[in-house]
């Protein structure tokens, strides 16, 4: 089997992919329903392949090209599309751990590889994103794989993986651009191919929003108008908050071990570690700049790639520290001492990991109950015609159940609407119109379904407005 750039893909790599896919499939036992952002990507993929509806990005999260490329293909499998995306996201997360191991092993041996993967598991909030089938796992897998391919002497593969990562987050654009310039200067790879790839990035990011709603920079507007961005803009020193978030992503011992690694790298002239730490710091600096000057939210997940690189660097530092200490005490004793130091900081992180797992399972139950609630009040085709309204974080799930575009589902209770309100787990319930009367229809789990009567007889007698539904939609 041949890989990118004509290089032979070894059997172990194929087996690794198979193992990661298997582990991703096992994770579906915990939950198999995507949350808000990935739920929108699944619906947009369905709209692209359904001439009856057509794509519209007016409502929902920011457009991300790579996920929609996947979900467009998955839409051909009908009701399985959401599960296929979750499987892809979780497989990407396992691959991220595998490439963290491979990088650590490449730089400092097997022990460093194991430490890098464990440190990545302890990264704050990352497994929460993975549990909800966000893009974080795939992004880290692509970034770490790109670094691994570069260190292995395959720059074309590294560039291609970098471009794929740039289809998930715009922060990586400067890094990919600089890498392309370096490759061009070194006369490695096709300059035409690299230029074409770089020029395609703004096309696949901005043209879909431009064509469907006439707003090419909608993703930027969504990011600027989010509640998180407003909260960050109200702070006196947002840069310090972003730096604090970056620091809190990994435990204190990981930071200290990373400093040890840098010290060894400076003394020994190890360029690989120095380049990695420079890239991590540059990534955080870029997020700080985008927050302060660009008005973005500076969320911790934006800095996940930097945290992953720190995990690898720290793992190298741990291996070097054990190697040095083993000259005076047995290596096993040195390892035990280091583990004893790290474990107290890791236990709360492991408890958080379990909490993320429980939250993902709870979301699955909440999503299943929402589907049951729809069936109780008449089914998707009937509910779709009654101005369906739901807690905003669950709007993409309800839209998928009903087989309608996102703009057919509201998040504010209006006269004449059918409201699905959850008391917990999915944000605030839809606000009701002041003084409006309502009739409770059913309750399922945390969901209460009620109708708000129309405010006039004319509106009550009017035929309900039924939005276009996906052809042959299956849940």
C-alpha cells in the first residue's frame, strides 16, 4: 500500500489505523450522538447531497470545511451519518494518542512515548471535546502526525497533513504557509502543488458562506458575537486570561518536565525539541493576539495543539531526567520517584476524565429522550410544521430528528410554536413570551413539551408553514 508522496506505508501503520478505528467503535457504547457543532456539520453534509433542501449556513456554528467533507460522504448512509461522524472524531482522538506516543518514542524512546500519550489524556477539557465528537481529536492527530512525518524525512506528507489541519482551524494557516516557504526554499516538493493547496484554503473556508447566504466571513462574525467573546472583551486584561488558560491545560509537573527538556535541548543542541517548543509558544501567542486584537474568545480548546506539543516535550524531559538520575540510582527507582511526583497532580485530571465520560453518556440519554418526545406529540413530519422550538444547544439534534434545516428550528418560544424545553444538561430552556398561555403535552426525561397558542384567530386558522425536509430522511 502506497502513501502520500509515493512512500510505502508499512504494515504496522495499517494495523495502527485498524486498532484506532476499533477503539473508536467501542467508544460508541458510551455515546453515539454528536452535540451542537458536529450536529450542524452532519446536517450541512445532508443538505449538500439533498437537492430538495439545499445548503444554507445561516444558522448554526462556524463553518469548518474538513468535517463537512466527511459528513457529506456520510450523508449517503442515511440515518447512520451522525454515528459515522462520531466514529471518525473518536478514531481521530485515539490516533492523536498514538501519534503522541510515536513522537515521544522517536525523540527519546518507548518510555517517553508512553508518557506523552498519558500526559495528553490529562490535558484539561480535551476529552470533553472528544466525548461530544468535536474536531479536537482529529486536529491533534493531524498536527502530531505532521510533526512525525517531518521528523521521519517525509516533508510532502507533513505538508499535506498540515493543510488538512488547516481545514479545521485557521490558526494553523501561518504555520502551514511558513512550512511551504521553507520547502520551496529547500526545493522539496512541488511548488505548484503547495501553492494550489494554500490558495484553496480561503476558497473552501469562505465560499460556502458567501454562496449560500452572501456573507463570506460569517464564521468570523459568529466567533465575534459569541457569549464567550463578549465576556472576554469585557475583561481588563484578556491576554493574561488566555495565558492562564494555556497554563491550566496541563498539570504543573508537565510544565516543569517541559522546562527540563528545553534545558537539555539547549545544552545538547537538540533542534527538534527547540522547534517544537517554539511552535507551541508561537501558537499560544497567536491565540493571544487573535483575542486581544481580533476580539475572539481565546477558549482553551483553541490552544489544544500547543498543549499536545508541550506533552510530547515534557515526555522527552521525563525520559532524559530518568536517564540522568539512573547514573546514581536504579532507573526503576528514578521512574518510581518521578511517577510519585506526577500522580497527585494527575488524579484530579483523571476524575475530570470520568466526569466527561458521564456527561457524554448523559447527553446520549437526553438526545434519545428528545426523539421519544417528538414521537409522542405526533412524529417528525407533524412537529416540523408547528414552529419547533428547543434549548439552543439541542437545536441541531432536533433539526436532524425532524429532517429539516437548522433555520427551521427556533430557540425562543413564540405564539403558535411547539416547545421542547429541557430543565438541565442542555443550557437554558427557551424563553416564553411575556404573559403567554401554554398547554403542556408530555414529559420525557428532562424534556417538557408544551404548545403556545397563536395570538389571533386568523393565525390559528392559517395552514402551518412546513419547511422542506430531507428526501427519504431516516433517523
